[in-house]
C-alpha cells in the first residue's frame, strides 16, 4: 500500500487531548481566551479538551441532508448545547447515556446573542473518574 492510502478497515486517527476540562469551569471567558490563539492550522492546532462522564440529555439530526447532530450535554448540574459535525453516522445516541466527550470550545452567535456551544469531536462510553492529566502544550497556555 502506498503512503497516505487508507482502507475502511484502517483504524481511525487518534485525537491528541490537550486537557481535561469539566463543564463546570467552561465559560465564555476560556473560550474567548482560546480563540485568541487563532489562526489555527497544521503548526498550531486548536486545543482539544475532554469532559468525562457527561450525560446525553438529548440528540437530534440537524436536518436529513446533513450528518450533523445537535446535542444537549449535562455534567455536574450544568447543561450545554453542543454540535457534533459529521457525527450523524456515529453510533446511536440515547438520552440518559453517559459518555466521555472530546470537544473544542466554540462561541455561537445568533440574533445578537452569544452562547457557549462545544463542538463534539468524538464520544466514547464513559470511563471511571481518574486524576486529570495535562499536556505540556496545555500548561504553556495556563489551562488548569
């Protein structure tokens, strides 16, 4: 096989997670601070965050022609709307299900209002709680 070619049987690429960030500390302020690191690209990727044991309160397809999901995610008493781009073909999502969620922070602006809306990159069955680990990349930017 030539370099760069893949087959459907090839494993998905791994996501490098920069920090664990529970929903309780995600506010527009950290999202704005992370946005100041733009532009992002191959040499400067956007920070990728992890929230563990997130309850999926709801999920629906954006529309039948696009594989995006609108999600309602809850962790530690806080509910956030989220978007899962190109995730409509991912394993089924059921309300009440718990998952570890890998995401990027996003600020959604609509009709003059701004709200936090994480972009879900991946989700897996929830794992048991453990001590957070932070990468050097995250420490450099002051992520706790």
